[in-house]
C-alpha cells in the first residue's frame, strides 16, 4: 500500500516537484512547533516533505497543506483518548462508560433494528424468514455510514485551528436535546464506534455491548465505508485496528468544517484483513465541484474473487441536483475505467469483477427533476447498478436520514449499489432495516440514542468462487 504522503502527493497536485523540498514549520500562538516535540514520533508514517508539520492549538500533531484553493488538515498521531485502549474489552468498557454518562441525561440504548432477507438481491423483503444473517459460508457484509463530521456538528469549544468563520453552533441541529452532551465529539465518537461494531448482530440494539460480542468475528461488518470522516488517523484507524481492520482515507480539497477551525473530513474505507487482501486503490476529485471519491480493489480470501469497493460523497443541498448529476456521470465513467483496467491488469473478464458503490449521494431516488440517481440506477448501458434496498419506488417507511434543522428533513440519500446484472456469482441476501420512524425520539437524529444524522446502511452478499 502506498504511504499517506504518496497518496496525498497524488491527490493534491499533478506537478509536485516545486514543493518536494519544502520544510516550513508554522507556529500558532497557542501551540508549539513540531521540532519541540520530536521525542514523540508521529504514529503514522507518511512522507512529509510536500506539506507542513504543525501542532494544532490543542497540542496535537498535524499535517497541513495549503496551495491555491486546496487546503487540507489531517491528524498526524493517535489521539490521547486512546491511551491505554489495547483490547476489545477496553473498547467495550469505554463505550459503556460513555453510555452511563449519556444515561444521566436520557436513555442511550441504540434504536432496535432488524436484518431481513431479500429476494434476488433487489431489496424486496423476504417474508419467509428462511435464512439467517450468519448462515452463508462464502459471503461478506458491507456498511455505508455518514458519521457526521466533528467540524459540522460541534458547539462552542476550543477549535484545533483558528476559525475562518462560524457556520453555526452544533451544525444547526437546533432540536437536539442537550447538544453539549450528545454532540460532544469526545463522547460521540465512541457511540459511532458502537454502531459500527454492533451492526452485524441480529437483532441490533436493545442490549448492552460486551467485549465478547465486540470481538466476535461473525458480528463484525467486513467492509465499512464512511463519509464526513475527520478523525481517521486520530481515532478510527487505530481503534478499528484492534478489531482487525485496515483502512484508507481520502480528504476533501477544502472541507466546510475547516471554516469552523476543525480538521478536513473525507471518505474512508475499512476492511477486515482476515477476509480481504488489498490489490490496489485510487482516489479522485470530481471535475465538477470539490467533492471526492475513492475506489479500493480487494481480493476475497475464501473465494479468490476480486471486488471493487467505491465510496463517495456528492454535493449537498437540493438546488445542487444538476451538479450532482454531472458528478454521477463522472462516477459512471470512472467505474467503467476501473473495471476495464482491473480486468486487464489481473487477466480477468469484466463480468468476473463485482463493483460496489457505497455513498452519500445527497440525492433522492425519485421525484420531479431528480436526475442524479437516474444516472446511476436506471441506465440503458453498462455499468448497470442495482440498489440493495428498494428505492424505485421506495417503501413509505424507508429512509436513510431524518433530522431537524429548522424543519424536519426525512429522505433517502445514502445507497449501497452493485453491478448485479453485469457480473456473475454475487447476490445481496440480507439488508439491515433502518429504525422504525415511530421509535425515534421526537427530535429525530442525531441524539442520545443515535450518534449521526444518517443511519448506517448494511448489506450481506453471497459470493461464488
């Protein structure tokens, strides 16, 4: 795997030679230079020459690059909150500690959810109940999860960097009860981890997490896609490593949370190293807009199959549908290229390569003027992508986000897609249903019982050799 520095060099600029030898170190009035802390080596090992080593206002080591319209800040060491966290039991104990803190204010058990079987991988419910989430030998599970960036949800706290401007307290989530508690990221990140580590259970929620459950292979999702991830190096990468995950991260060129003085968010992909081996990866920024995507090609150990996993996050806001449609068209062309080059490099037929897209498209699947998702899932030519959930038309009870920002927003904007009709030997057999709307607290999401404004979406696939 290429180092973070090599990845960022490729990601940032076409011609890097003019900055390869730069060793500038910036100072903040409330921080110190990184040379003053050289006795504590960074816990990640990138090539640093093409961007600045700094210490943020909270004393954390960081990497920063600023050139033209591109500005990126990423953490360069594991956060101190993980000091002493070495085992699944340590993680379970910390999660329970955070939940006890929450329980002093409101009940904190995650909303109950159910895995259901599907018919022919088309997102239609299997009402026979004939299959179990754990009953297939050659299979894998995936998760799509917008985790709500710290920089887009924090309150009046001391920011790591000087804010450019304030975009709003607590991300505009004006209905969230006691946001100083449930949106405190030092607490909320552990609830996000709880969601991730417990999603493979059936049923999900309504039970205390134990170290045995957290360490149980059958309950861990095999591939996890995240958006709005701004604590990759500081938190999620090192803590998920405890559970056998490897991860890759691609930051946005300029993340909105940076205006508030926080780190860059971006897209991340994690996979269980006992289930998959990485073949290659790449990331990109769209020609239209500043959004990004990344594709990681993995080899499934049990079957030997090669699978392309893509994660992306398209432009938000309802009025941006034309821009999202352009980005979706770019994504389709990117997937065509990846399929072709992967087949050529590995001496495979394109029909032998499943492709999955896990994404926050910020686009509803149906409705007047809704052209983004029609570009993705109602296509006349290859690649043909199918949603694992029934979205065209969707069930009245189905949603992926339900939140209150001045008014209630409830919609379907997160997706798990795969090229079912173009490839062979892969079927979606199960999906994880969202919590029932009637079970949600009146303030919707996020809150004490769920740590993001998006629910994680999960699917299980059977895979033939």
